C-alpha cells in the first residue's frame, strides 16, 4: 500500500468515525429505536426504497404510485424518493434489516460529506491540518445533523457540492478530458437522482467556478464542449431512468406552495452565530471564523478572494424572506422552494476555503497541538457526544405478515386516517407513520407521506369527508352517511382491511368506544379478525376469504379482557383493573341510549345467559334485550360486590342467521362526582366482569 493511499484511508476512517459517533445511539438500538422525533420522514424513506424495489420487480413505474394515499395515483417526480442511495439500502437490507440498512446509508453520507470537503480544501491549497478541521466543520454543520434527525437522506447528501467541484476541476486540467467529463456527467446524474433541488442549490458555487475555469483555460472550446457533453449525458440518463419525463409531465395544479414569509430560513442574527439542536442555524464557528479571516485580509492569498466572492449570494438567500433576493427566487420557482436554510452549506464551503487559505500563513495553525484542540472545539460545538434523540419503531404486528401472504390486491385503511406532504398535514404527525407497515404487507394504503403531491389526495380527509374525517377523529360520526360511504368504498377501492390503532385514539370520553361499537354494528360489511396489542383488525365483506362466525370460544366473553373488543357495541367504558380482575362499566351514553351492547353469533338453541356484575352506588335493575326480543327476567344487581345474575334466552329470540345483539338495559347511570364520591364524572351503571352462555345439557350428560 502506497503512503498516499494509506493516508487517504486514514482520512476516510477519521470522517467515518465522526459519523459513527453521531450514529452511535441508534446503532446500539437497531432492533427497536431510530433517530429523530416522532415523525413520518423516517418511515417514508424506508417505504421509498421498498417502493423502488417493488416497482422494479413488478414492472411498475417507479415515479408513479397508488400504494400511498390510495385510491389516488400520485406522481413521485417531486417527491424525495432519493433513488441514488437505493443500491446501498438494497445491498444491506436483506442481511441486516431495513433499520440497519438505513443507518449504513446515513454513515456513508456523513463520511462522504467530511471527506469530499477535506479533498477540496486540500486541492485549493489549504494545509492538511486546517483542511482536516474544515472538513469536520462542514460534516457537522447543523443542517447535516438535522438531516440525520429527520432522516432526510436527500438533504443530507451535501458531498455533491465539494465532489462536483473537484470533478470539474479534473475536467478543467485538460488531461483525459473525455474520461473526466464522462465521470462528471455521471456525477451530475447521481446528483439529480438524489434530489432535484440540488441543481439550483449548488449553482451559486458550481456556475461561477465553471466560468472561472473556462476563462483560465487555454482550451476554452474543448472545456465548454466537455461541460455541455456532461450535462447532456446527465439529462439523457435522467430521461432513460424516467425521472425527467416524470418531471416534465408533472401536473402542479393541486400543489399548495408555501408563502415566502413562511419559508424555513436561518433566523437573523442569532441563527448565524449559535447552534440550536435540530433547528435552523449556521452554528457558532463559521461566521466568527469568517470575520476573523476578513480582519486578517492582508495575509489572504489572491486565489482565496474568488472563494470569498461566492459567499454573499447563498448567505443572503439563507435568510429567506428577510431579503428581496430570496423572495425573487421563491416567486421564480412558483413557491416550490420552501427551505432557504439549505443554502447554508453553499456559503459555508467557500467560506471554509477562504478561511483555510487565510489562516495558512500562520504556522502555528499547522501544529498537532492546535489541530487536536481545534477538533475538540468542533466536537464540543457540534455536541457530538450528546445522546442523539431516539424514537421507538412502530409495534411489530404479525397480522401484517399474514396480509403479505395473501395473493389479493386491496387497500388497507389504517385508523386514525391521516396524510401529509410538504404542503401540510391531516391528522397528527405520528399517524401517517403506518406507511412503515407497507414494507411488510406490501398492499396499497390510505395513510402516508409524499413530499410533493396533489393536496386533494389527503386533504379531503381533514373534515370534508364524513367517513375518513370521522375515522381520523376530526368530525363527529354521522352513522348513515359513514355506513353508505363504507359500503361503497369497500367494493370500489377495494378495501380489504381496516386496522384500528387504539393507542392513538382517546380511550376515555366516547371516541374509542364509538369507533369500535360502530364497526361491530356493521356486520354485513366488516368483521373483527385479529386483535394484537393495541391493534384491532376488521376484514371487509369484499375479502375473498370471508368472515368466520363471531361465536366466542366456549360461549364465554371476558369483559375487560384483551379480546372483548371483538364483541363490544356502544355503551361501555374502557376496561380497567380492579383487584386481580379487569372489568368494564356500562353507562357510556352514545346517541341517547341507556344500554350497553354486545354482538355475537349463536347457533339457534335455548341458553342460560349468566353475567358476573356489580352495580354502582345502589341496587340497580338490569334487563336484557336480544335483538328486539326482551327477556323476561329483571335482575336486581347489587353494589356490594360481584355476583352472578342469570337470564333465560329462548331459541325463539335467535334469528336463523344466528346474529344477535345483546343490550344490557339499566335505569340510570350517575357519576361519582354527582353523589360526592370523588371527581370522577363518568356515568356509571353496572360493571360487568364476564358473560357466559350455557346451552341446555345434552340428554344423558351429567
């Protein structure tokens, strides 16, 4: 191994270690935790790569999908699909899983960010120690760590700025021009496959640098031809993979551009001299070092001033609507560019070159002691050793694997319903994260996140649509309208399953009981098929596998147990532990009813219905109605402990199809607050621990 190669590997490892330090917390928790706050960005990037693989495998258009925000078809031309990094994910994911594969992509990005900045600084004449420090500063800019926090792989990949500058410099050397121009064209193509914002983000540096090299070249025509050829190659390849046709055919009618004054800019002045964790800032080093370098201008070599001239435009643009220059750019791009903070690396890189060349005259800046101390300052300013925020992955559910094994094509409706893009969100931020489950089930789904999309594909769910808005807890239930919409969509989308994520639905009040009770009422449209953790899954009438009878095992229902939600109608409070049992109180009024209901299927026969129950506060009469048939007995339920109460259920009360609704009818439901017990305002009638149906004994049995 040559000395040059050895030193090069040491530099790569150095920047890789910085990236590893940042990633160290997530890497210790690959089984269940990922970087970032509860956000869909992390999940939709995983789905992006699943979608690319799925589309390529099945001959689908990579840049068009109805697998998110179904049943609508959306273009992914403006979406942060980032196909450039797909090969790395695809290589790692089968062996290590998608979480580790994504961490591998992030580590590659962070290493390249520091290494390419170091190489550019070295090529421009910055001494190795200062170049090492400059690369570390560039690698740990707040926007880089924010990209890791939000998992925005597209806007983490700032190595394209120094990398393309380096590659064009090789072209400008007029040695092996065709080879270097081809490499530059391939790199431009890779940049476009990373994010289509990069061409104008990088333009304030690459365009002036390209003009400078042409002016300085003795072979101007050859260099211009090489540049045009490289751009032509990149566009041809972009056309071939389908991105360019998708962009040119994109219908922007339904987009909702961000106003200039709401764009995410660097706040002036503190954002330019301080670092705020996971918010928009430049950091505490770049601007003070730049001021110090300008104050030492008499030591600045002439070639450094070119880089100084590249600083003002992106620096001004990063302040957003505070400056007219950004407003002009914003309007020219139709309001599509909403993150002026992304110009920070564009002025930071030339600033680091200018600073490095200015400070190079001071010999003490090259000493090992200074280098070590400076790197410690960079690490402290970037807070590299601060534990990185983590969030738990969504719960793992085996029923999604069972859906994946089904050979049918259908839509999954996750509840609460939600959707989001860069233009807005419907629902809470965490709700669209059910898109992550698409990696497992591989079916079309309503919930999800697409960066740039026709806003109608999810905004209709906010309040306008009775069914989707109610399922998202944004509109009151209108039973008849929702039922008709459900019936129509089950067969037109078609919907295969509704998955109710109870952890995101308020259990107290009426919301969760209302949703479960309504679904259990629609017995001709849906049936409960799986209960796992907080998830309750309903199969629809469209599904070819049909619905099993809703007959409880051993004709016994543990009220308050994990499985009782299969049978519950309206009128029940959430399950609660009391001593060593879990029960539910009746008394939750919905739509004026004074009963609590259950739904199940029974073979036609005579039964004895036994309840283990206890009244609240005082003895309370309890009657039972089966469909429209009122049972004869009235039980006087006592308040001083659980007791068993029996009712005779004649076969005549059970219809031929066996579907029955049991209504437990009480006379009143006072709250503890009303009678001065405590501040509990829930209306409570009768608590029920279990329900047992006993058929008559067979002849000859003991």
